[in-house]
C-alpha cells in the first residue's frame, strides 16, 4: 500500500500527493516530507492528458452526451406523437 501526504490546495482544498513507490513516510523528518512533496511529479489541470484526432476526452464526452441527448429527444418525440 502506498503512503500518502495530504496537502492543502486553494481550489479543491485537499490534494493527495503520493510518495514514490515503496517509500514510506514513517520516520521521515519534516524536511524530508517537504522534499518528497516538492519533488513529486506535477500533472497540469489546464492541459489535456490525452487527445485522439485532436479532441480531448472531455470533448468526446461532450459529443457523445449531445448525441445521446438527441436520441433521447427523438425517442420522446416519437413516443409523444404515437399517443
């Protein structure tokens, strides 16, 4: 099981920072814990982690949601017309 350190963040108020695999936080000094946090890999939240054909996963989510909403509206209209 990985050990973790909780750090405060202005946006989400709590961020979980994982320490390197196999590294334990037990017995670490405050300076060692600070170094572990500061040297942890950073994942940017304003850049897409993955894109396919130039569209991010959030873009695909929006496209699929619009398509499903259109199918639901078409089905509701067909059911209402059949009355």
